[in-house]
C-alpha cells in the first residue's frame, strides 16, 4: 500500500496546482466580464463569445476527460490492441461531427438555442420529444460526471491519501467556481489542463526514451506479457474475433460523442461558425496526447507496475485505474509526478464543470421553462441552472461516496448506449425533418429498450473465461446470441441505434397515413449555413423595424427568428 | 398533444413543409468537398488494413503508428475541407 509519508513533494505540488485551478475558476467570473451574469447565455454558455482557441481548449478539456486519460491506458495495459479503440474512435468523431456541428452552431445562432433538446424543439415542434432528449442527456451525463471523481480517487489512492474528505474538498472547490463563473470557469481552467497535459506527454516520451530498448523494448516486453497470459483476447494485435467489436465500438462511440450535452455546450459557446470549424480541425491534437498516453499502458507492463491493492498470490486484481498514477510515481521525480497527478485532478475539474452546466441547461430550458414556468425570465433561468448544476454535482459525489464506484462505471456504459439513441432526432434532424415527431419518440423508446436488454444479456468474463458477473458485464454483444458462431461481437449502441432508426423510418409513413400532423419546423434551409454577422439571416426584425415590440417577450423568446420569419413571409414593407 | 406556449399556431405563419425554402438563395453551406470527410471516417475503421506488426517505425508496431498517423490524416483532410468549402462560400 502506498504511504502518504513517501509522497510529500508530490502532494504539495498537486495541492498547489489544484488550488491554482480553483482560483482560476473563481477568477474566471471577471474574465471578459459581461454586463450581467443573470442571463442563461452568460452563465451557461460563456456569453457565446469564445473564439477558436478557447473553444479548442474548452472542447478538448471537456471531451478528453480525466477518466478517459486514466482508464484507457489502464485498459491498454490490460488487453493490449483492443483497448486502443479509443484512438480510431476519436479520429472518426471529428470528420463525422464536422458538418453536423457547424450546422448545429448556425441553427442555434439564428434561433438562440442553448441545448440539443432546444434544437429538437424548433425542428420537430414537439416539446415531448425535446423532453425525452433532455432526460436522456441528463441521465447519460450524471454517471459520466461521477466517473471524473473516480479519476481523482485513483490519484489520491496512489498518494496514500485515505478517507473521503479530500474528494469532498475537491468537489466543493469545483462546485463554487462553477456556481460563480459558469462556463467561463472551465474555459479558463482548460488552459492549465492543456499545459499540464503537454508536460505529461513530454514526460512519457522521455520515460520511453530512457527505457532499455526504447519503444521496441517496451513493445517486446508487452508482447511477452500477453503471450504468458491464458487469455486469447489480449495481445499487441487484434485477434481475428475482435475486429468487429473494435470497429463498431469506435464508430458507435464516435457517433455518440457529440450528442453528449457537454460537447454541445462547448460547441454552442463558440463565437462563430468558423470558430467551431477551426477548433474541430485542430482538436485531434488531443487525440495524439490520448494515443501516446495509451501507449504508456505498455510502459506500465515493461516496468512491472502493479495496481494499488493488487495481490497476485490471492488473485486480487486491485484498482486498475491506478496503474498510470503508479507509473508516474515510480519513474518520475517527485515534482514532476505531482504535476502529472495535477493533470489528472485538474483534468477532472474541466469536464465535470462542463457536464454539470450542460445537464443544468437541459433541465432549465427543456423541463423547467417548458413545463413548469413558461415565462421564466433569463435571470430566473440562470439562477435555476446554477442551482441544478450544484444538485447534479452533489448527486455525483453521493454516488461515489455511498455506492460502489463500479455502479457508476456500469451506468456510464449504459449512458453511452442511451445517448446514442438521440442520434435520429438530433443528428439526422440536422439534415432532414422527414422523420415524424412521434416516430422519433417510438424509435427512441425502441432503441433504449433494445440497448438495455442487450446490455443485460452480456456477462463479465474473468481472464480464464469464467463468468464473474452475469449482467451488464460489457458493451459488446456476442453474435453467438443470434446463432452466428464466428466469435465476433458488436457494440450494443450501434445495434440499438439501428433498431431505433428502423422503427422511426417505418412508423413515419404510418403516422402520416393516420393523419397525425407533423410538428411545425421553424427552421429554414439557410439557417443551417448562417454565420455570425450575416445580416440576411440574423435578427432581421431588429434591422427592419427597430427594437422588438414587447421587450419581455423578446428577452424570453426561444425563437426570435419567429418574428423574422413573419416578416419574410409577409409582403415587404420598403 | 398540445405543444406548449411557443407553439400556438395562431402566432405563426405556417409554411408548407418541404417547400422550396429560401428561393433563389445559394445553398452556400452545402459543399461537395464535404464528401472528402468520408476518407478519415472509413479508413480508420478498416481494421484488416493495419492489423500487423511490420513495418515498424521507431520501434512502434504498424498497428500503433499507423493509427496515430490517421489522426494526422484526419486533421489534414478536415483542414483542407474547411479551406476549400470556405473559398466556395465567398
């Protein structure tokens, strides 16, 4: 067991950098200070003011979460090639998201949308469909947020810090800065996260260079380790039976990535369409960081690092997520290891803050404002969002403190499958409004149920092939269930979303045939190409006839384009 | 199902769905160059292409350096598409 007494330098550096991040988060309230913070656009979307650079850091800091940076290398050190799927996943996600997200930014700019469910609301004219999208978003985000704490916990365990109070302190710091600064907080802290990550990567590359035989030696050792295990699933290459699961996991996760509310929040906070495009072009730089850090998983094997709490003789695997912090601990000077821990700790603050803001915006816009208080002012919305973001974080903290962390991991697995089920409404909806609103609801329900049933059927297998847990043991569904005995398995999310799309496409003509009206699509084709300062599209009403007639209504209006639209379609007054 | 305060039909000019929208407006945000993006989507998913050890680069098996290379490919293609589609826009 690691002892705190051996880690004074690391702990000091870690606490110092963590405190710096907290101060930055609080100071962010004064960064590009707006006239008022009491507006949901200011608190929840940073005033929609971020340029390409800040958007790049904010999205990068939010998507490459602390849990990802800890769990992916741990997975690679456990199974080898199969764990590397995170890299093609992140490669595929950006070209997939490029066109969709620039379209989303434009339509959100014209209609002042703040959440993915807001978009569904204007596109399909159904507040019930929007409600479902919002609920799915919140449900999928909560466990993901909780897992950020698992990342911090891995560091604390390595340092030998016991008890739950450090987690409580860390989360209080996070909650305070988010409450005051809103999205500006994580945006500013993302600068620190980026710097620390850069340092970690340089350190990993140096470590590899100092290892006997350099990378060739590291990979050689890893190959020997995998050859010595009885399991057939591990190795430096994919075995023939794991190709399908590798590529479906990569594709399915990539399709789901930008449906998460925290990803959408980062995109909508951008200042312009081009800022989104530019940041998406350069975001793969973070994928290189993730890729190199995953390979540090092999460095773990060649240096003989064991997880905290592992006991090979007793067959106890220990906490695998601690292998990367343990590697830093064993092979770096104290100050450097401390800074590397801070990269994980600070790395957890950024996504956790964005996730809580994204979930809070969903609640405020698509549940509170839609169903509870339709005339809530923007100031009231901002206050509700702040409070909800606190509640969301408290929930996550409680989940980690009082439940088995494995529960959060299982829920996050389910969350990934479930969030993908909003693809037809949000993703496909960006290109066409052909699908009927009730068909989308039917498809979403079918997809979620299919996904849950399939996940329930997947057992967890130990290294020797015995069943260690009967249900929710993984995210790839063996095709053997269908009588195809090729040994291949497919990512559940992809199957579920296929069912979802099939149901939605099949029931659309049915609903139309029954004479059930489509919702009103308030978007126009050119909205999807709008750029900032494009006078032909945005706020035409204000340009033509001055200020909106009823200021309260205008400030409240989710659809300022409505006025524009009326003008466009009535005979022009010159 | 009633669709809430924002959806009162009397406040809206209802347009026929799927009508030719925007009239003569150029569809400037649709660019043929976008199809190029399929390249960095399809190639990283074709696992048999790169599931091999040789040739190595700096000691990295092909499987690993090739996929890290795809990251650079993805950035290159996306940046190219942004420039070409942006030029069309102007």
